C-alpha cells in the first residue's frame, strides 16, 4: 500500500487526507494487510461465502403505508433547512 | 441504611417489591454517585431530571400493581442506542448535538419494563476499539487500578463507559453492544458479567450500525442473574429489524442454579496459544475443574480455523462499516463542514467528524470492497467465515458448550498497545469468532491476576441457547466466588 493508493481509496470513501497522513496511513495499512494475508493459506474450495448469519428468509410485511407524515422529525437534525427542505450544496451546474 | 449503589439489580427489585425503598431513593443515590465519579469520564450525557421523572413514574406505577422486569432500576445506556430527545453520538464528533426523534427498539423494550435511564455512556467511536481510547469525548478510565502501580487502566472496549459505570457502582447495570468482543472483553477486564446473545436475539433497530452482520446488543451487570434479567427485558423479535429472529424469549432466570451434571464442555485446542500467559492458562484449568466438580464432562475439541478469525473479522467488519458510515455525509444530519463544492463538503465533513481509528477502518473497508480486490479480500473472508461457523457446528455435535478465556490478559494501561494497530486487534482473539459464527457468548469473572486486576472466563453456546450460558455461567460464578471490588480511593485523591 503506497501513498497514492491511500489517496485513491480516500477519494472513494470521501475522506480528505493530507499528504503526511497518507504517508503514515500507507505504512499502517501495509502492516495490517500483511497480517491479513494469512488468509491466503486457507483452502476455501467448494465453500460458499457466508452471507446470512441466521439463515432465515427476510421478514415480509403487507404492502401498506404504516409510517410517514414526519417531515419535522426528519428535518430536526438537518445542518441547514428551509421551507421544509434540506439545504445542500449545489449538485448540478 | 441500604447502600443503594452496592445492590444487584435482583436485590434492588426485591427491596422495592418489599417496600423497603423507592425507585426515587435508589435513583437519587445513583445520580449523586454519577456526579461524584466524573473523573472516570464514563458519561457523555447525564440525564438526572429525566431519571428522577422516570423513577417517580415507576413508583406510581408500582402502587397500581404494574411491575416490569426492570421496574425502577437505574441503568446506564451506551451512547450507541438512539434515545428519543436525548443526544446520541456513537461517541463521535460527527454526531455531536444529534438528538434522535425516535427510540431504539431495545431501549424502548427496557422503558416498557420500567427502566430508569441515568444517561448515555461513552464507548469507542462507532464501537470500534477494545480500550475506549477512541471516543471523540475522551478516554474512559477504569475504576480498577493495579495493586502495584498507579497507571490509569482501560475499562475495555468498545463498551468501556458501560463497564466503568457498573464496576464503579454508579449504575446497577448498563446496555452495551458487541461486534468482535465489545461486551465480553470490557466485562472480563472489569470483573463483571457480560453476555452477547445470538445474532438476531435482540433488535438492532435504532442502534448505530457498525457491522450489520456482527453487531448485537447485550447487557453488562454485576451478576449472571442480573444479566439474565436485563437480557430478557432487552430481547425479542422486531419487524423493524429484518435480521431479528422470531423466536419466543424464555425466562432466562429459570436457567440459573440448574444442575450441569452430564453436560459436555468443549475445550478448543487452538485457543491455547504459544506464549500464552501462564495466569490465563491457570484460570482456564481452574474453570475446567469447577465445571468438572459440578458434574460436567470436559471434552477436547478442535476449531481448526480459529487462527484466521481475527483476519477475517478485520476484513468483514471494516467493509460493512465503510458501507454503514457512508450515511455520515453532512447533508441530512450530523456535522457539516462547508467545502468549495459538494464533494469537498463531503470530504471535509467526514475528515473533521471521524477520528483516526474510524478513518483507518473506513479506508480498509473501502479498499477490500473496491473493484479488483472484492473477491481476493471480501469474498475470501466470507468463505473463511463460513468455515469458522462450520467448525462450531461440528463441535456442537459433540459438546453442549465451549469454555475459553475471554481475554489474553487483564486491563492494560492507557497508552499501551498503541504503537501497532494489530497489537490492539489481538485483544479480541478469543471473542471475534463468536460474532463471525453468530453464536451467543458470556464472560463471567473468574479471578484477579498477580496485579490485582480481574480476568474472566468465556462460555460460547449453541445458537439461541443463552439458557445454557446462564446455567453453566451461574455454576462458574458460584465456584469462582468473585467478590473483589475496585479500590476507588484514587478517585478522590
């Protein structure tokens, strides 16, 4: 893991990281991934990835409206709101 | 004169039932205790007025015959649980000032059973850590000190505020959560009982998500019985959490004190590590003897993929975390730091709001899920996870429960193990596989080590067999007779 890779991943994760930290993180993460590499030893032939813990089907409910009309609750923690809308930076030019 | 803060939950329930004291008296004593223990930095928000309101309402309800499982009991709530009208931060600066407009299912269940909430206790940020040194609101300090030095000690993590509060006798019990060991490890290093139930036993609705396939809610308290009482109040199917399982919640307290004659207890040979501390080994042998003396049969078993649990965990958990923490973008809630455009706002908000460990794990998770690496890392880890779960399934064909140490050592000093992240990760070596397999696990205090610090024994159970954990756990508890309390003289120095 090098500094450039860290910056690429930081971009994907929408995290601003300055060059010095990227350097230090590259070192940290390289160490962690070297340790993780022990999984290469494991033979997983014929083993399906475990995607469900309890093995149960997702619970389904009747397709009826059972929630809503909570605009003020939804906006209660907004960093910026106006006239019942979230105010956000411009997305489209 | 009742020493209110030294009671167990069971003793407090009995005392109030007999009319010996009220919840108002019990709660007032705890509010004072919380105020006098601020040096521990266990609480992020104290809610004394709310607590007294709830206590008085409880006393009124009791007069009309309504008595819930936790009626009038003062509890500390981990700040990972959304509490309506009360700040919830997940111990992160990115949620400073966030006040949920809804209640988590587990805390609502507890309120329905008469709980009194003393406040929100600190934890590692977004539950990521094993020492409570990554909280955005400062380290939590354990009330325990080693007998031979004055170094501040960790209360464990991530649920360090929970364990510190209960060990310091400023709350009768605390809610906690466990993704890789965050209930059991803090319990072990503070001489308390903590149980992580089976995945799906408690609802995750309203609990700030870290790793959705691993997170579970659970209690930390001073006795096996107290944990049984708390878990019964907390657990239950929730249609709002599609991973919660629709199974009846038994009366866990009925499992206590039952005979374990003829039960088979598995000892996994892979958990005996090279270079393991002799004290941990001694404690483990002592645990085996206690169970043998109670009529159980000790059986050697193998969990062949144990050594890969931590590595698999440190792919899966960060991957799920990177996805769960994407919502903290400064748009609809949480910290917003204005940038030159939308992307810059995202990047600046998240950089300012998340601490170093959280950022590190988001980066690991993002990397292992990224194009070109997904199969090599994430899918591979999921397949290793399947093997670990299968190891346990195989073992449970031959044994009823598994006994291991909870932690590789006692509470280390704040500041240790910070030069290398992997050193800190190894704290969870005995606990993570339990989360990967979705099984229940309990830690019961066993003894003090040569420094006078607590150590716990872990029992791992079959899916949805928390009853066996309480049954066998109460045998260990009785045999261990762990009565040590932290010497808190240093707190008033």
